């Protein structure tokens, strides 16, 4: 496989912050595609309390080499002090799609 891909997950407290982060990642060519999944329910412990929140999940498709840049962009724009930013490597994928992701994230485009 000539191209690699990661799926970066990040939950946002609302659609507005999710749209702002997605747009910036795309503008900076740090992601080829970002899916926004609104109205997910998250349950977690935070500062000793069990929390339940409605959030918007970002599914960010990008080459693995851009993970640190993606983290920096998200942290700069995200309203949470500790945003969820995790990457899942994609072990297989349709090669034309993987190539497209890498082309879209090329700074020379």
C-alpha cells in the first residue's frame, strides 16, 4: 500500500466549535475530510464527578505524519482544557481514496 491514513477522533461541546475546528483543519490542509457527527452522548469522569454531555464528534481523515500539527490546531481552537484527540491507524483502505487523502493534505496543492 503506497499511502497511509489515520482516523483522528475529537469530541467538541457544540456544532459551532466543531465546525470551526473542521474548517481550520481543512484550510490548513491538515485533513482531507472531516465528518461531524452531532448529538452524540458522552459519559465520563471529570474532576471527580460522573458527567454526561451532548457533543459533536469529529472524524478527521489525514496522513499520520500530520498528527502533531492536527493536535496543535485542535488545542488552539478547542474550548476544553483537555480535548480528546486520539488517532486510530487505518490498516487497509481503497488505494485511490488513500491516495486522495494524501494528495489533499499536500502543502504544495
